[in-house]
């Protein structure tokens, strides 16, 4: 979000719009990995489209697994659900990663 009055972007890390298929697991809640889509990505977090049927609790610990596009490389990241909003096709959750995504990995994914 850009504040045009002061020309200031409050986000610390660049956020890229993506459409990355992934799988997620919610610690203490899920019994198996399920499909989701990462809609936007930064080094510190992601916007994720979860199935509408998922019961998401704020501050839930979420694990993601995804394949780096055009490679056979698999990435696993852990984050915490910070917010969620309903959409026609699912729930969009804002996830903050526990640790920063390495810059070279972000470049491959974005």
C-alpha cells in the first residue's frame, strides 16, 4: 500500500504477485497436507488461498511445501496465520514466516 501524500511504502519487503500451487499442514489440526495457492509472496510472508472448507484459527502454525517453478527443488516454510478473509473461492490468509525466505529463494519463486 503506497501512501501518495508522503510517498511511503510501509512494507519492509517487496511483495510479488504469484500463482504458486502449494500444500499446507496446520500443526495440531490437520491430519494430512492439503492443496492451496500462494497468491503473493515476500521474504517475510505470503497471501495464501485456502479451501473454503478449512477451519482457520488466528495464530495457527502452518507448514507449506512447494516446488520451485522449472526445477525439482522442494521448499518447506513455516509461518503463523495473522489474518483471514472469506472469498467466493476460498479463504485468503495472511501468513508471516517464522524466518525470512532467503533472497535467492525468493528470486526463484517470484
